């Protein structure tokens, strides 16, 4: 296989694994506190981050040395909180509805990059952002008689992940990717461990098995995604996260019996199209910063 073919296979495998991970997260999040589930996941994730840091060219000491340590810690803690909210969203709002909202992340990142990163967004991308938010309105459907206020939960998770992505871009200006990945795992694990033990609960033997699978999928998915970014340009890998959106929606419908309305399908298609255009436009203008390793809700 050529490096490009290998990279595409790694990226596709990663988003497929992350889709399964989200399905397991919904199953466990329905029965157990999301903070507790996130803490167990982060323990495994932190171990994986430490292992990669120790085997990186700069070594563990080099990965720990951050020029903007507080920024790295803040983004790691923010992602941990975002994961908790994502699992809560999967269990209360549904996989399909949550991920169709998550698809708007690149659009929110483009908006936040103007005040926080001093980037310029041209009229084409502003048009795509506007169209994308029309798609979000279709998904949310606020004028419907049975409007469910719980849809605010995935919106909050999307805003938080977009802020995390912008903070990652800002940190990448002074720190290496190895440092960012280390603090994503370790800082997040340290923060969630301060709270998670208070939510410790009894888990059945079967669900401990699913918890183990959850941790394994997180590590294997991240490894494959890192390989993909090492073999392909970010502009090729990033849009593949939308394949995860489709797969997760299928899992929600066929495994958990969720219902996708016409508004969700049409709005999701509009958001995905606008997001892909935004990613492509950023890359064409040479402004595509190193991508965050973590798709929404995946450590």
C-alpha cells in the first residue's frame, strides 16, 4: 500500500472506532454517572499519552516542557469537561441529535478564530458559516410545538469543543504536538480525578467489560488518527470526521432505536457541506492550523 492509502485506511479505521466508542459511551452513560465514566476513560488515556511522550523524539521531559503551560493545562481540563457533557448528551438527547449538532464545530471554530486568533475570515467562509447555522436551526427546530430544551446540551458541548480547538491552535504556535497531546491526557485526567471518585458507583461485570472496550477503542482510535495525520495533510483527514457523524447516526437509529426526523437529516447535510467547505477554504488560503487530535467526545 502507498503512504496515502495507508493514511486513508488509518483515518477511516479511526473514525469507525470512535463511532463505536460513542455508542458504548451512550450505553454506559445511561446507567452510570458520566463523570465516573470519563474518569475511567481518562486514566487509560493519560497512560497512553505518557507512553507516547516517553517514546517521542523529545522524550517525556521534552513533552512536559511547555512554553504556555497554563494554556495547555486549561485546554486539557476544558476537554475533560466537554467529554462529560458529551456523554450526558448521548444518554439524554441521543447519539444522532448530538452528532448532527457536533458537525457544526468547524463553523464555530472559524467564528472564534477572528477574535481569539486574529485571523481574517472572507465573505465566502462567512457565507458558509451563515448557511451552516441555518442548518443548525433546522436541526434544533425551535419553533416546533414540542421543542425540547435538552438540545441545548449538545450545543454547549459543541461550543466548548470549538473553544478547545482554538486554544489548541493558539498553543501550537509555541509548543510541539507531543506537548499538546501530553497535556490533553494528563491534565484532563488530573482534573477529572479530583471530582470523579465522588461519583464512584458499582458496575456490573458485563459493563466492566464494556468499560475496558471503551478504553481500548480510545487508545487504538487515537493511535490510528495520529498515524493518519503523519501520512496525510490535515485537510484530507479532518473532513473524515463527518463519516463518524453518519456512522454514529446509524448506530443511534439501528442499535438504540433513535428517530431521525427530516429536519435533522436536511439540517445535518447542510451543516456538513458548510463545514467541509470551511475546512477546504482554510487549507486553500494556507491558514489551516494543526488539527486537534480529538474529534468531539472521543478521549
